[in-house]
């Protein structure tokens, strides 16, 4: 009798496991600005859109996770991650030595460079033939750039004598450039082209510098940030990002917003 009862209980337990279905997918909270078009922003329907969002969703599909997006101001992004407000950062954050002291990054999913935009009438030579800035030629010029960005850090270290104006939003920065309150701005050239130079209000402006891509400041590219110690998660995300590059997904995501790919094909190796 006891043996029959035991077998019945085992059978019921097995049945319960079979009908309960697969385990629920892990939910990862992803931090981003939600205002940084065309990388992460809210579209006309109020939905999050952009290259960073596409990459995050592509990674989640591969690793079998669900996503909850959390909007966060840029200058508090890393502190919020460390405070467990979210699990990942997918906010066009460059992988730099300074940031890697605090958090880990996935394999890169897009390039990270800076470039100066100024008036079409500007003739001052700001960089030499080797692409190095001529600090003396920046004297008397007001340069706008984003607060707490790789661009502002580059100016602080390489041209500390430059008069840099810091902005919390790109909209205010472009408006000040248009109205002559700053002489130049340094920003992401991809965004500058789409949001300003290709528009009617940007016709009087151009790139006035080569690409600035010093790894010391701009890192090796943009990656997905996460808290240190999550080695298993990092390994899964690394593998997923490389897969998105190999199968053409990264280029597909980029061409929704740009006329070209914005990742380095060597990253698939």
C-alpha cells in the first residue's frame, strides 16, 4: 500500500511539472536616456525606438530574455546601474578605461568617435596633418559639447585652455550653434549628420575637423554596460552581439537610421 501511494505521489509530481510549462524567461532591466535620437528615443507613438533599442532587443531574443526599459539621465547612468536601478546600460556608452574601472562592457556594437561642427565660413586650421589638435588655434573659440561625455573629457585632457560650454541636451547645443552663442560643437558625427547637417537649419555648417577617435578617451567602441561580477551574463551577451554582427543584423539596424553601417566588421573575429 505504501509503495503504491509513493508511486502515485511521484506520478502526480511528474504530471505537475509537465503541465506547468517552460520556465519563465529572465527579465533584464535596461537603462537608456530615451531622448538620444536616433540611438534611443521615443517615437511618435510614444514607443522606444532607435539603434540601441534594436540591439538590446536583438540580444534579448538570442539569449531568451525579456526586457524592461528604464529612462535615465545620462550623467546618472552608471550610478543608477551600480544602485541596481537596472541591470544593463544600452545607451550608446563608449567603452573607456575610466568606465571599465567601475563597470563591465559587452563586445562593442558600434563605433565611437567625435567630430567638430562649425560654420561653413570657418577657415582656422584646428588640427595638423597628423590629426592632432593645435591647441593655440582654439583660443578665443567657444565650443559646445555634452556634459559628462567622452567629448568633454577629451577637451579637459587635451585642450584644457579651450572655452568649453557644457549642455544637458543636444537640442540646446544645436540651437546655440545656429544662433552664434558657440562657435563649434563636438558631438557624434552620425547624429550630427542626421539631426542637423542634413536639415535646412544646418546648411550653413559643416564638419570642421577630422574624426577624433583616440582610444584613451573614446574607447574601442560602444558596448552594453553591466555591473562587475556578472561573468555568465557578460559571456552570453558577448556571444549575442558577435552573432548580430555576423548575421548582418547590426548593419540592418543601422540602415534604418543611417545610409551606412556603424560597426566595425573586424569585431566579428
